[in-house]
């Protein structure tokens, strides 16, 4: 294996391990909020993208519309979202985030940021800036 291949293998392994740890911690955080990880993902998309139909949310999350319908039903029961008819086309029903849903997202993201902050506590401001730069490069490159 060449040095370049070794570096890529090491980067891939480290990213996979890091993603697993972050995901695991995220699930622990969600246990205190009475919301499942897929519901949280759906809620995040709705907060970031605005009102979406079940079909649009299904495409974004790569889940079947029936699965999204069940997620939305449970989130509606917990007063996180509501279904609302579109003002442009009354046949279209969009899922809208309610104040309780916005608050839940804010609280969970705050706790996730605290976890990341604790993980990076030993890095200098310059090292954090470099880390951010490289993550941005990787993130931007993965969009292609």
C-alpha cells in the first residue's frame, strides 16, 4: 500500500470512528427529550428547510413516505409539528415545526456543541480554525 493509500485509509477509519462516537453521544442526548433519532433528523430538516410535504421529507431522509407519515404522527402527538394546508395549493399538506419543536432542536444542538467543545478543549484557537478549514474542505468536496 502506498503512503497516499495509507493516509486515505487512516482518514476514512478516523472519520468513521468519529461519526460513530458523535452519533452514539447524540442518541444519549435524545433519550432525555422523548424523540427518536429519525424524528430528530426529520425535525432538523424541517427547521433548516422550512415547511415540507411528506414526500419531500421522504426524499431528504431516504425513508418511505409511510415511515415519514408515522414519524410525523408521533411528532404531532408530542406537539413538535403540525400538518398545514398550503396557502398556494389547498391540496398540498405541509409539515410545519411548532415552537416546542424549535425549542427542542435548540436544546439538543446546544448539548451537542458542548460535547464537541469538551472533545476539543485541548486545541488552541488556531488549531480549531485549521480543523474547521479542513472539515470545510472535506464537506465541500463531498458535495460533488
